[in-house]
C-alpha cells in the first residue's frame, strides 16, 4: 500500500481473487482505495472484466464463497482444538504459559506437547507462597522479586526487546490459574462449586497433575486434567483463591478513605451496597455521616433512600464483633479440637442421604417403569444435595486448618493507631459481608 501511494504500482496480479483476500469487506475497502489511486487488481484464473457490473458480480460471488470457506475452516479448527482439549491432557499450543515450556512426549499411545517446568517455575512457586500471607499484596510480591534481582520478564511479540516485565495484572491472572495447582479432591470440590464443567472424574484429581481451563464453542469454560505436573500444592492454591475472592468484592474505584468497611456493608433487604454521604452544619464545623442505599435507585427500588443507623455506630459494633471473633478462635484452639455443631449436622445429613439412597436402590429391582423413573430422579436430587453438603464440609475443614490469628492479633490491639486502609485490609480478611437495616440492625457474616 505504501508503494501504491508512492505511484510505483500500476497493477496487482494474483493467481485467484481469494489469494488477495478472503474477507469481502476487507477486499472492497482495499480495492476501493486502489481504484482511487488508479491501480487495478487482476486475477490470472478469473479474468472477469471488473469494469462491468457483471464482472464485479462474478468477482464478489467468488469472494463470498472464499469467505464462507475461510469461516468454515476456522470453525473446523476450533472444533478440532476443542475435541482434542476435551479428550487429552496435552498442551494445545497458542498460549504461552509462564513457568512452563512444551516438550513432545508420547502418552497412552498418543504423541503431543506436555508442559514441563522452566527456569521461571520458581517465580510461580514463590509468588503463591508470598501472596498466601494475610499482610502481603500483589505490589509486595513484585517488590520482593525486584529487591532480590529475580528476573520476572516474559516473552512478548509487542516489545522491541522481545520481552516485557510482569505487572500486577499479570501476577493476578497467574495466581488465579488452575494450571499451577497439584489438583486433588478439594480442588475438584472448589471448582465444582464455582460452576465449571469438569471433564474428568474426581478420581483423576490425584494431587499431582495441573489443570487446563479451556473455553468451549459455547463460550463457557471447562476444566481438564493435564498431563503436566502442578507447581503449587492444593492447600496454598486454595488459600490464595480464598484471599483473591475477598479482594475481588471491591472494584478499583472503591477506596477506604470514607470508611474501613467500604465494599462490605450491604442493605439487608435488597443486597445492594450502602454508600456513605455527608451532611454539615451551617458553619461547616460539624460533619455527620449517613448510609444511602444504592438499591433505592434501582428499577424496583428498596425501602428507603437513607438509613437511620449511622456508619459510626456500625463500625464500632463490627469492631467489637471482630475482637470477640478472634477471642473465640483463640479459645477454640486452646481446647481439644472438637467438631462444631454445624459440622456435625452436615455429617448427619450426609449419612441420612446415603441411607435414603441405599433404600431407594434396593427397591429398583422390583420397580416398574414409573417407579423406576421416580426413584432415578429422586436419587439424582439426593446425590446433588450430598455433593453440596460435602463441598460445604470441605470448605469449612479447609478454612479451619488455615486460620492463623497471630497476624491479626497485633494490629487489632493497636486499632486506633491504624490508618483507614490498614483497618480495611484486616476487615476484608475476616469478613465476607455486613448486612445492615434499621429494623434488624447489624448482621455480620465472618469468613474465618
């Protein structure tokens, strides 16, 4: 195009028009510009006179077929990729995974690329170990690598040097990827609870292999156990996911300058966030804070625009509840470990479901078609409930193992000296959500 604009070209000759372009819009846009420059496109195989309307129609029909063929080929390639991704744990190419390099291997009689750890694998392991700690942010992780002169660059076609430095967004994606986890049964339960389609049976989650997260032709993500070995143990990976899920509750434009409970406080009725507004006296010497309900402005609208319950009172009550929560955890640790009441109830419910399933299965032998269908449907429902209870039990067990109150005890003891941001960091570590209403008061859902 540069030569054409400089007047160095009078005609472009191609074997077939689809060699010039297989996209009708692209072809017409380019040839329109070439026509304005007095340059024609000539096909050796299809010598239509494009100066006539009949010739242009024939050319456009050929290009339409070429575009259809291109899209068909692309769809077939995508289907083939999706099929192979579902059937095997080989690396499918394309995306470059940090910490791994592909290596050709034969597994189960099939040859393909398997990811093996590269010299960057230690960066991944260290990043997970650091970020798992309560008081460590993504910025702290990056600072650690810089201070220790650890290379955290990755290949990049866009950079002039062919490499680019990893930033917080890169590390955030790496710390969410199931590629690096040595996937076991708890990871299976976690991913199931997130709604992923899991291709392999739970028995394939052996605590050794990592996972691929692929996007299917329907646009939904699914999980496939890979042939590669994971880099991070499941306990660490799950702890990082729990931490990231807490942090993801807050959008980038939310700051803790107005309240250390920002992003956590929601209306008990509509579930929308409560935002803080201010009111001043005439001389602007006194300031009052109020909660405005974001749900009030929605289509259906909530009960009221402004709550009588003040942010100061909520913050005071939540802080007292946080202290009590820490104290109860410390007391529980000193006592002999006993399953809590909720855990015992869940276990009892699982046993009850197992008994009912067993009784229903015993009736199958003598069941007619109608009864068979009923039993089959009931067993499916019970099995679904059982899986849900087991996931809840495993989540409680995992969180119970991971609770370490020491990093929280010291800052909680000097609460008044902390900045609003520091208080906010502690709050999101301990709390999932705080539901507030004038009628029912304050309901705190703790995450520990």
